[in-house]
């Protein structure tokens, strides 16, 4: 009957059509009656060879052997289990899933009652690929867990209701979770512990509640913990198939950043955009996995990086056989290696390379954290460049120049050699900046630097000292070479410049000092060359000059005088004197001119012609002018209070007149001393009126509206113009003493004075003559129709007490004359 079953073609077709391994086994003898091709491939033996084989020979494990030794009734009950089978061809055990079923023979029908099954069907399914996938998944999960535990940030994942799914070791450290909470699963207790660690728990509670209400909300918050840590919490939704399934929290300790950058709450967000590049390497230090930042940092291309050696991607500046022992030592002692490396074909990176070990202490994997150092290195190079280079022209700056000349001094002192320093300044370069703007001026300076550089040898050095000043070192150059270079530079600078289709000329002045004749220290040589340059400017500019020892004498006296002048007001060494102005019509004193006088306890009496130009040059004229103005207004207020008012005129410099708030300050002083504005007169030079004519006109009209008188001092000596006399509210013209000196004999001077007086009458402007010293000059001026005069003929500039005595004497004499004139008639 069994042979009849095996001959059944239908049963064979079914078995051969299956992909699973199938054996038909005689239930009584437990021998193989038939095996399909899948069974042959699984065990590595032909199907024909397995016919007649005992079923126990298919058992690869002891428990399988025990199974086939059971009574037939128990075997016939069937089994489903997992086991292994031996593949004789490959010599390996193959994991399988096994089924055993009992059936009756297809031709005999069911077994008789009380009898066992006629056949057993044994089938097996190969599980090799399934188990390999499972192992790979477990490896990935292990790597992910290792990465999370190696992260510098604490990580917490929750579901939408706040239930905790996972967290890393860093979270335990930051929030100081006790062991009692880690050994039992109590989400509410962990959340309560975290809330209790925050200094402002209510704010933290509200924020968590807001995040739970809005599943898609992304948020970044900063909390301070009771432990003193300042923690940045960043929360993003966890999406599954585009829908929120939970939340991922990251916690970063930003205490050091917060203390270093107090109050900068956005610091964490700035650094969030600069993620570190991370790679995971296997035990052979080959790349197993990288993140997107790492790919972009390494090459950014599509070429695969996985499997490549870390040492093939990074250059540590030493051979591998030297670096690897250092790496192993760092891993054994600290658990990580940190330092700088170079990307092969790329830039520098900061690398922290952490080793991961198994329970036996063997290195299984390693994780690298990289940060691109190219910007920092570029910034460092830029800092070093700025430290030694002028940013505008690219020339060496003072620091580099000092190093070069310092070395030259050491070398020259040993060789008894000499060299020259040139100090060059562009003449009136301020006009270029003021008229065409500083950007244009900067471009001109670049052209100037290039033109000067063309005049030098490679052994020389050109340095931009600042502004429009340059210093030149001429190597091994004596006086003839320095003179030749200075002339060549002057000639080159005289050639026209062209910029933006605009042609212009730049002139320069050059001072020269020689080593060791003019100094043996750099500062002395530069100072002496600078002094020589200023002497050139004083003599007309556009040339060169060598330093001479007597130059410092004049410079020192000038410095001493400027210092004494700045201390003169506080030391009460300055005084306001007043020169009377006499009316031709009445013959009496009608006004006063305030003049500044300086008597220094060391320098003695300093002439105004000496210190006034110095004050204007150094800017101290503003303070002096303000002081004289107040003294004059106070004196005029005295005469107003005496019942016989006198107008007081005050000289105003161009610099003082252009000071902001000048008109307001005059108005304030008039109000402070109660002086009517018409008793104050301001004397201006013609040069003031020609500077920024529109602005000057506005200021003059503002003063005229105030009621203050305005006069033109030294009229005729400058660029006299009938236009401004016609347009501006001028009350008086003052004829300069140089014209009065020639009266009455010099016809040219007389013609000029006569023309000024006639012009004044025609325009309705009073005329005052200065420097009248003789009766003949007075008579000539009166005959011409002049209105007032002042000078030694009446009185010199007098201190206040002498002036008041003179005026009182004149008024007393006038009263006597008036009394005698009215006596006979009474």
C-alpha cells in the first residue's frame, strides 16, 4: 500500500511545487519516503539520497533527537517549533521554522480506528535572512542608543499626553534624577521631580501645558535650575506619517555661555544653526555612519563615505604609526582624543574622538565630533594681517615698520652703517576729503601709495603712518640717496592723477632724518623727520628738507607757549583791555573795543600778534574768545548802569563764529547782564564772510535780528566785495591801520581811505579808522568824512580801572565846559 501512495503523481506535484522543504515520513518506521528539491537544497543532500534515511538524522539539536524518540502517538499530535538544520554541503547550521503533521495515505484513506497515522509530513522554512535582518536592526538600535548617550545634550521623548518613552544619560545628569526614579517606571514622579528642579516652576508648568495643547508647536526656552545650571530646552513635534505622535525635548547646559554672555538669551539659537559634524566608526576605525553636517564638511558630494578609513579622510600632521599610539593612549587614559586635524583636500577641523567599549573593555566603536575651524583660522590670519598691515593701502603699518627699522638699527650699529627716514605728508589733502568725500579720498590714498612705492627699492619700506602721512625707510642710504629719493617722489607726485575721469594734482612735503646723525632710536628719527617736514610746510610746502638741531628749539618754545596759554585764564594771567573809540562829530568817547592782553609770570608780556595766531591754530581761540565776550558784555552793562552807555565791540574769530549755538550764547549773555543788544558790536574779518557764504549770511541775519551790531575789521586788506556789503546787515567798516599810517602824505593810502569812506556813506555804513596816532592823521580822516577813530592819539588799550578813570575825567571836563558856556547867559 505504501508504494501505491508514493506512486501517486498528484502528491508529488504538490510537494515539488512548494518553496518550503518537505519530507514524507513513514509514521511507523520514521524513515523518509520522499523529499522535494527544496529539502535537498536546505540540507545539502540530494532528494534521492534521503529516501530511506531515518528521520532522526535530520535532527541537528539534542531536543530534536528527543522529539523523534517519543511514541508515534505523541509525534502524530504534530509540532510547530524553531530549530536548526545541518547543511552538509555548506557545513553550517541553518536556522529554520519547523512543522510536523500526521496524515493518512492518499490511496488508503483514513487510518483505521485505533491505528496510528500512515504518513508524517515534515516541512521547514529557512529563517537565515529574517534573523540577519533582526541582528542588523538590533545593531542600529545599539548605535542609536550609544549616540544618544554620547550626546552633549539631554534628550527626552514623550507621547502626546506627556508619557515618557525614552531619555538618555545626559538628561539624568542635568536634572539629577535619583536612582529610585530610574528603577521604577513612574512618569508622573519624574515630571514632578523635573518641575521641582526649576527656580520658576509655575513658568515651567505653564510652558509644558502650552506644548501639550499645541502638538505642532516648536519652542525654545531657557530655565535656571536650583542646582545653578542654566538649561536651554528645545522642543519639536515627533511626526509619524505627517501627524504628531509625540514630542522630543533636548536639554543643553548653557551655564558657561550664559555667564560669559550675560543677558544674551538668543545665544543658544545662534549656535543651533551651527551643528557639529558627527561620524560613527567601527572597531577598525572605518566610517560606519555620518550625519548631514559631516557629509557636507567632508566633501558634500554624492560619493559614499561609509567604509572609508577615518585616517584616510583626516590628516593629523604625522605618520599613522606615530599617531595611532597617541590615539590609543588618549582613549585608554581619558576615553577620548581631542585636537586639530586637516581634512584631506580641505581645511582644518576641531575633532573630539570618543571611544565606545563593550563590557570586556574592548573598543567596539568610536564617535567623532567635528567643527569646521576654517572661519576661525581665517579670522586669526586676518587679525595677524591687521596687526602688521594698513587695511586701506595694504602697506606695512607702524608695528611692522618699527620691527623692520629696529632690526636695521641693530644691524647698522654693528656695521657702522647709516640709513634715512623720510616723513611725507600730503599738502591740503583735507580739501579732497571735504569736497569729494572720504571714500574718494581713500581711493586717492591707494593711488598715492602705489606711486610712492614705485620710487623705492625692494630693500626699502613704505609705511602709512595714518591719515595722509607716510614714513619711508631707505636701506643703507646717506644724504645723497635720501635727497635723490625725495626729489623722485616729489616729481612723481607732481604728475597728474586721474580717477573717475577726473584729473587732479596732489602735492606733498617731505622731512628727512639720518641715522645715526639725527638719532639712534626710531622714535627720535621719526620725530625729527616730522619736525623737518613741518618746517617745509611753514616755508611754502611742496618740497623736502633735512632735520637740523635748532628746529627743536623753536618747536619746544612753541609747545611751552601753548601750554602756558592754556593755563593763563585759570591763572588769571589774561585780561581784557579796552581802547576808546572817539566820535568825530562830538569829539567824545563813543565806544570801546575789547582787546585781549596776556602777561605771563615766566614769559612776560606776550604780544597778541604772537599768541593769537597760535590760539587759532590749536583751537584755544574759542575758549579765549568766549571769555573776552563775557568780560566785554559785563563792562558794557556797567556803563549802561552808570547812565552814560558806551558801545563795546569784540573781535570774533572764524573758528569761534562757526561754533554751534554761537547766536544762542550771545543772546544768553545779553539777557544775563541785562545789556541792550545795540550796545554790543561784533567785529568780523572778511575771511569769515567768504567761508560758507550761505551759512554765514544766516548767522549774521540772526545776530542782526537780535539787535547786535556787526562790523568788518581790517576792511580793504582781504577780498573786499561790494556784494556782501549790499546783502549783509553790516553796520560799520573799520579801516586798517596800514592805510591810516600813510595819511596824509601818501596819496595811494589817502585814495583808498577816501574810497572806503565814500562807499560807507553811499551804503549807509559807519566808518571807523584804526591806529590813529597823530593830529594830522585825525584831521585828514575828519576832512574825508570818517565817523570814528581809535588809536594812541586818544589812548592805548587800557585796563578797566584806567579806562573808567579816563572816561570819568573826560565827562567831568565836558561838564565844566558846558557849565562855563551857560554861565554868562544865566
